[in-house]
């Protein structure tokens, strides 16, 4: 196990991201676990954290296997090759995208509690998650940030498998990953404590 918990993972990431301390960057935590890591970075850098709700599209045979993901404003990423291998046709995926768009709107309103989102255009945005398994949620988030016309995308992760790192790295300005194990199975296996992050905790962290 590489990390005690998400807070300790955030502290280790902060050591690698010192160049962004005090700069005009926006910390963007992917809900829900990424918000915990991002809030630790925010406390070290004395910056605020915004949230990006991204929902994975699970395959028809295994809901935990992400064949794509949906970001805000209807932006989506789909791995069609993997989707077809698992029996997902276009109707299934389009239905999932519609349902997940509704969930994203509801969760975003819940988390922000009426606060306006940060302006991202022409900003440096540091996207933070607690780890990446397939990279689908990151792909969707990156695609959404391009629509927002941000100046620079930085992705910060405690752990991700080498194939995800190789795929994501060319798509962003900078990718910081602390651990890239070859025997990767799940994000949680690299944490001593990896509890489910509840909605209430996300609301509390964003309000700090």
C-alpha cells in the first residue's frame, strides 16, 4: 500500500506541485474522492477548490467497468471498442449518457450549494482525483476543460497504471502521478484507508 489515506496522498502530491503554489490556478477535484485529495492541496497552497462531477458509463455486463464517462454540459467520452466488446450498442450508451447528465446536474447543484462555478477560461486548471483505473473519467474531464477553453491542463494523481499514464500524458500540459504500478488492479488497493466519500463530506470540504 502506497498511501495511508486520501489526505496523505494529497500531501505527497503537494510536494510535487510546488511550482503552482500561489499562482492563479484553479484546483478542480473530481467528485467524490478527488475532492478530498484536492482539498488537502488547497489547504497547503491556500487556494480554493471547485468540483467537477464526472460519472462513468458502466458496461452492460459489469457496472464497475468504465466504457466511458460523462462530464458536465453533456460532454462525454466513450471507448467504443471496449463498449462493443462488452455488448454495449449505441442505444445503450446514449441512454446512459442522458441518465448520467441528469445525475451530474443534480449533484453539482447539491455540492455547490448555490455558489457560482469558478471561471475557467484562460486559466491553469489542476485536475485532481484519488487515482485512475481506466482513465475514462479523466478523458471526459479533459474533453470538458477543452470546451471551457482553459489555458493549461495539469492532471495530478496519486496512482494510475502505466497504460493510462501513457494515454493521458500527450493530452495535457503536465501529468503528475506518484505511483504507476504494473500490477494495478484497483485504486483502493494502494490505500490503507479508502472509505466511501459521502455527499455531505464533499459539501463540507467545498465550503471551507
